C-alpha cells in the first residue's frame, strides 16, 4: 500500500509516506482510504461537476480520506495536522456546490463524517432531536416522523445530505418560510477546533450569555472547526392539512409583490415561490403557458392552515390584474412530491455528462430587500444577455424566488447552456462570467451575494466586499481559531495561491 502512494505522490512521496504512517498510529486500517478513484472523487465537489465527470480536474488529490468514529479521534487528527501544517477538508454529505470541498493543497486530508451515523436522542417533550453529524437528513426525518414530528428542513439534497454538512454550510430547506433555515433550527452542537479542543454548546431555548457562540460553527464551511454532533428543533407534523396554490402571473414583479403582501401581513406559508417564464418552462412545461408561475403551500395545524390560506387568497386578489389564471392544486402538489434529488438521480446526471458532453447548467442564489430584489433580477438578466460573450450558447436564463422573510426575499438565478469548449475550460468561459455579473449587480444594490449555498472557494474573491467593514470580525475569527490556516484552505477567505484554479 505504501509503495503505491510513494509512486503516485511524486515530489511529496516521502512526506506523504510519513503522514500515512502517522495516521496508522492514530486510526485503524479501515479508517484510512487511499483508493485512487475515491481520492479523485474527493478532490472536488459539484462545482466542477462536468470537468470532474470527464476526468479532467486540475486540482491536487488529497493524501487520504479518513473516517474518525469519535470526537476524540477528530481531535487527534486535527491536532496532528495543525502541528504539521496539513490542510484539512471537513466532509459530511458531499452535496456542496460552491467548491467548498475542492482541494487546493498538495498535502490534504479529507475528514469524512460517515461514521458519525447515530441518532442519539429523540426528545418529543422538549421538541428536539440530537444526532451525530454523519446522519442523513432523510434518515433523521424518517425517525422523527415515527413520533409525529418533522425537522422542518427539506433541501433538495435531503435524501443524501448529512447533518454536519447542512449546519456547516448554513443550509436552507424548501419550507424555510415557515420553519426557518438551519440556523433557526439548531439548538446546540459539538465541534472540534484545529488545536484539538472539543467544544460542546448546551441545548437551551435561548440565552443572553454573550454573543451567540453557535454561530461560530454554523456556516463556518469547515474553515474554523469540525462539527461532530447537532441538536435541532422538532415541529408537530400535520400532513393531512397541507394545501397547495398555483397561479399563472404576468411577470416576476407581480409575483414578488404578492410574496411581500403575504409576509407583511404576518402569514407564514411553508412554501412561497415565483418563477420567471424561462425557469417555469423547465419545471411546469405542462401548464405554464409561457407565463410566470406563483406557488404557495400552507401547512401546520388546521387553524394555522385556514388562516394562511385566507391570507394567500387575499394577497392574490389584491393584485388580481397581474393574475392570468389559477392552476389546479394537484399539479403543484405532484411537483413538490418529485422535487428532491436521490443518489440515483445524482449518479444518472453524472452518467449523462459523460455520454452526452453536456449538463443542465448552474444556479447562483442571492438575497435582497423587497425594494431592490426585482431591480437586481432584471439588471442581471439584461447584462448577461448583452455582455456575456457566449450568450448565443445559453439555452435558458431565468430565476425564481423561493425563500421569503419579513424584510425581503431571495432570488435563485438559473442558467443552462450548450458547452462549446473543452471540459476543463467550461467554468472559466461560462459559469464564472455569468456569476460575476450576478454578484456585481447584487452587491451594487446592497444585497447578499450568497443566500444559502455559501461562499465556498468560488465566491471568495468577493468576501471582503460582501462584508465590508465587518470583514474585520470574520477575519479575526479565522486568526483566533485557525492561526495556522489548516482548515479548508481557500474556502470563504480569499487566497492568491488558489487563483490559478479559479480563473
């Protein structure tokens, strides 16, 4: 085994050999993986999915993937890596889309959470559940449903996403307008820092004991610590009360105004979305009639649902001049029931990329207040159509709003294109120029360039502009908790060394 590693690692063969020997003193044989195919898979996430599928990735492969079983083992791995200057990429679920799992260092260990796979306690009376970070969200949801509850968290990656990855990337689910995002659900957690210190944040409903230290771990994207355990809230589950609404509307602006009306009046539908004509075409081709689509879902106990439905109908009637027609509720319900990505669907997508030399494009999600979100949307669409040098290759350009708040909403830009270049050049020639326009227009009008996918490694060039004078606070966290810079090099924090992989 060691001989093969020496041959493969080239210039760093001796150092890698020594690192692997050291790992065998910390872990068991079955906790260390140096399979070449697995190392290639671990060298990038879904950001460079096309180049990855075509086997042309240009980033270094990690030395090994390790699978700790205890927080103490994570502590030993991080302490060792911190002393030796070895880059650590925390991994839990593998559904990242912004390069957060991509490797930019020759000496890297991927620390995978698959062995943290236990649901520790379902606590119906206190309405919370505790699970290790490698538990899939689907598994957790299935378990709490047996007790009549739901986590309320339902991203499209639900069947394969794991709790540690969801918390560390500040994820959001399709029902966030009612239940909130992951940061609203986390009660307490356990995490490990680069110096090996294990911190446990206790489970309490709220406290005023200084700054909310949960948020050092939530959303850190593996740059400050490794999450090993989380406790999240539970909500009573009333699927029999679910109600669905769908409307064809004249334009995105009308849809945004109706979303705002519902939120401003205090209603909280679980789903509140508006789709542009182009985006609607790929989701609702059987009924959209070349119009924008507005959809709602109301859920909860019967009294809440009744009030929410009345609020939705009242808001729609206020803007009835922009309503073309109502859609059969069953069509909307059926669409939601088939929205999530299974592992099989992901595998099929990869195979299609290999055989068809194409893929379904990308998304970039932003957020803004009600006043500016529509302007951002139209400014972006107009600039891409006019300035993107390969606009003739676009097969779809649109967007949708899918997560709303009292003071604003998000916009999910969606773009598909024919790929007329080598696979390794696709991101540089297609995705990056489009994303640059989206980020520039968003920041120009005071929005956030990343609503829920995170910064990863491919929006880090705008991290300082995103935070402005508050970047000082973010930078100090990195200096304090990871002074040697071993945690997920290049994610969130811009690095000149990584520019060769970005552009």
